[in-house]
C-alpha cells in the first residue's frame, strides 16, 4: 500500500541536509553577483558623466533603464517559472544578463548604454525572485525568515563588493572594466547552476514529475529515508482555481498582495536611490570619487548584517513586527545623519547603519511574501512583488537626479526618504491585523486538501 507524505511537513521535520545547504549557498552567490551588476551604474556614473560630458539629468534614463527592465522581467518570469521550472528560468536569466552586461561595456553613447542596460535588466528581473523561491521550497518554515534574509543579504554584499572594486578598478583601468567583471561572473554561475543546482522539489511534486526524479532528491536530503511505497504530495486546490495569477489577485490575497507591492516599492525607492545616487551625493557633498565609492560600499556592507538581524527578529518575535522595528531604527539614523557634517568616518558609520536596517528589512519582505502565497503561486507572488516593487526603484532614479539638480544636501534627501519608510510601517501593521496566522490557517483548511 502506497503511503502519502506531505512534502512540506517532511522538509519541516527533518534537518537541513548538505544538499539543501548547497542550494542556499549557490543562490546566495547568484544574488551576490546580481547585487554587483545592479549597483554598477551608481559607481561608474560619475566617471561616465565626466568622460562623455553629460549632465546628471542625462544620466537619469541610463540609471533607470535596467530598473525598468527589472520590473518587466520580474513580472514575466514569475508565471514562466511556475509553469516551466525555477531552475530553467534562473539559468536563462543568468546567461542573458551576463551577455548584455558585457555588451554594455562596449557602449560609446548614452542611447546604446541605455538599451543594453534595459535588456540586461529584463533578465536580471527574474534572478532574485527565483533564488528566493528555490530557497523557500527547500527551507524548513521555522528557518525560512533567516534563510531568505541570508540569501538576500547577498545583494548588499554584492553591492558592497562592487563599491570596493570600483574604488580600485576605475582609477587603475576604466569603467568598461567594471562592466566586464559584472558580465563574466553571472556566466560562470550559470554554468555551475546547470550542473549542480537541483530543480525545486516542490515544483517537481506539484507537476507530478517521475517518482525516480523526486526520490533521487529526497535521498540527497535524507539518505536513510525509505522511499519505497511512498508518494510525496502537496496541498492541492479543491477547485480548479490553481492559476497563479488568479490566486495572487483573488479576493483573499489581493489586499495582502497590494500591501506587499506598496511596501517593496517604497523600500526599493529608498535603497536604490541611495545605492545609485549616494556616490554622487557624497561626491557633491565634498568627498572625493574614491571616498564616495567607499561610503557607498560601507552603506551596502551594512546590509548583510541587517539581513541576519532582521531574520532573527522575524523568527523570534513576529515577521511583521520584526520588520517594523527595523524600519523604525532606519528612520532614526536617517533623521540624524545630517548632524555628522563632513566627517568621513562618522558619515560612513551613519550610512552603514542606514544600509543595515533598510536593506535588511527589505530582504525580510521577501520572506513575508514567500510564506504568504501557496506553493503553486509562490514564484508568481514573489516575482510580481519584485516586478511591481521595481517601479519604486525606477522612480528613485529620476527622484535622485531631481533632488541633486535642486542642489539639496545629502541630509535633506535622507529626511525626505523617511516618508516612504513610514508608509511601509503602516502597510506592515495593516497586513498583520488583516492576515493573522489563524486566518491564514483557516484559509488553507477551506481551500486545500492533501
């Protein structure tokens, strides 16, 4: 007699295996490279501005091109990943954005650079959501907050690495070299992923892949588990409504989806404005180009620590309240950053803590999103949050250029950025009240069966 085993309960009840750790490590490396590539324009922008003799306003479309591509790519890649598989989409995205980043290194004008960055952004848009989805599919839910935030700490690690690289590479070589580095790394990871990264076990079970394929992954996760006379299953909808897009926009989930989109867009507006324009903000504030790159790298370097801290708060206290605390701390540092003046060390320290809590909290939103949606709509839910959230990043490119064109000091810009952070806090509190754990469990009981 065949025994049915709930895959999610099996993962939750077993220890994290070396194979699952490999998935987490590879996804971390992929997000690191994603962070390097997305942040590149912020570091090369001051050099391109001088070399090509263009204005800050002329740079805004170039800065936003990849972000527009990211938004579109994330929205499209989610449903494709839910249909064809997380691993396939992830590899295609790595190959695509690596190739077009290399082509961007050959650009000789604003239009050409903008076109290549836009196409690279289309592929980059699917990288982080699929990495998050893969990690969630392989992580025990008791560790999901920490696992997802650790993965997403790779983004700020990558952005920080980009800053340190830029501080050394650009003065010794040129901005083209930075683009070449950003293009080669994802191509290397794509090859590694082809041979070492497994497809999502949840996706395989959901799509009823051959038992031998599923059992092979189970044996890597739990070598001593006897898969004979067993069948792994996931909750299946009682109705025919298993369309991921319809689920994300269904009456039960639509408010939560909107609150997640609002929060992520607001968070990305802040972190991308600072990630993209902080080098120029700091340079025009009186620091050298190398110092400005280091300040931005230090700002990004706070992110990994913030991701770990936010993941701990989310798992130990409550996902929503943990993030509220993080955003409140970030606001406090943004209010007082103007008090340190032109002191390089103190200014860098304040930026470090702003980056720590803003980037960490934004990473935590991915954990909230992954746990919020059912498995068959998880990639779509995550990708749509990323895609729609990128609108905030796109707006930040133009907002940063506008603020700088007005001659505003960095301290005033930081104060303005407190407003979207307050909006996120409000959205998280509403979501906590409306979607209590009890209500989510009841929705699962009402709508699914094993």
